[in-house]
C-alpha cells in the first residue's frame, strides 16, 4: 500500500528508521531519564555511585597497563590513552551513576520545571552521587598501592600517569575540567542517536579526554589518592589543587556551558511553529535546474 504521495508504508518506515532523532526529542529522552534518576531511592543512588567510582578506577589501571607494556615512542600516547576508556565503558554501558553524566541528565528536568522541590531533588542526587563516586575512586586508588609489591613496573607506570594528571595548577586544572565536562555531556547527548555504535562513541570521546589531558574529577581523584598515599602530594594539594578545581570545571563545562546552550536551542525550537511539510513542494524544488 502507498499513500497519496506515492510512498509505500515500507518506504516510510525506512525513512523513519534512517532519520536521526531530532534535538527536542533527544532532550525529552534525557529529561525523562533525569526524572527517573531524581526519583530513585537514596540507597540505590549510593550503591550505584560507589560501584561507578570503583569501576572508573579501571580507566587509570587500563591506561597504566598500556603505558607499562608499550615501548617508548612518539605514538605511544595515541595507544595508551585507549586504556582510559575501559572504566567509562563499564560505567556508562552498565547504567551506573556517574556525577559528570548527571551534569546534563539530572539537570534537564530542572530546566523544564525549576521548582524548589525539583531543585532540592537535584541537590540530593548530586550530593549522594558525587560523594560515593569519590569514595569508590579513592578506594580504588588505595588498592592500587598493592601493585608496588605485586608488579613494580606497573606501579611505576601508575605513578607516572598520576603525576601527569596532577601536574597542572588549580586554575589550569579547572580549565581542563571544562573540556572533560563538556565532552561527557556531549557524549550523553549523542548516545540516543548512536544506535549500535554507542560503545565506539564512548571509546572515542573518553580517549580524546585522556589524550588532551582534560581533568575528570572522579578518575583524577583515583590518581590523586594514589599519589597521596604514596607520599608524593599532600592532602591539601590533592583536594584544593585537583579535586575541587576539576569538580568546578566539570560542572562549568557540562552544565553551565553545554547543557545551558542546548536548552537555549530547545526553547527556541519549541517557540517557533513548525512549517507544514509538503511532498509536492519538496519534489518541485528538487526538479528545479
């Protein structure tokens, strides 16, 4: 069967399948996911966030493993930074609670419905997820000390990449955090249209975060705790030199910049009425020389 425009139902189904999800629909999908997250019990949020913090430690371990086994060469950073994607694959595909994802997911419902009750729910979720992400990452960082006796070359690689992560000063860390926050929020935004390429997209974006040296508050806290317990940095340096500036940068990049700009786009599109589509006018334009 075919409609009055001569296009069969099968063709229409193929067109729908090939058409990317529009920006307003992507936003609505993320908003609904955010509403579900805001309504989850505190105990579920805490356990999911704790597991996510532990899982993200595998990004540090994966990068160190490649660093330890690859030869010294100009191309080594291009390969070793792929190890950074391991923890993010575990967390995102495993549907665990990661603070930097919630800079867009949980914020979206508040943009649509900025009531006090919704904002309090956001503060509750952010607080629980951040604290337990950091606890999980810190616990994994402490566990990495065991490689000093088990695998000295790997431990040396862990220390080296951790020193590199904490080398920038507080202001530079904040700016590098903006890049990580923006890219994670962009990753969440792109996943609904990724289809079967979601895993590849996660690897690509998180590989870029690591290659560029951007500061991710959770993964970086694992590195900061390792250096703290190894006696290479003080608590003040780890907290005020990395964790807090990276946190501020991640929020600035993910929520203040990316999510706010996306919301501005969505509001403009909702305010403008959509023109009625006409196949006749469409084909007429195509036939013009």
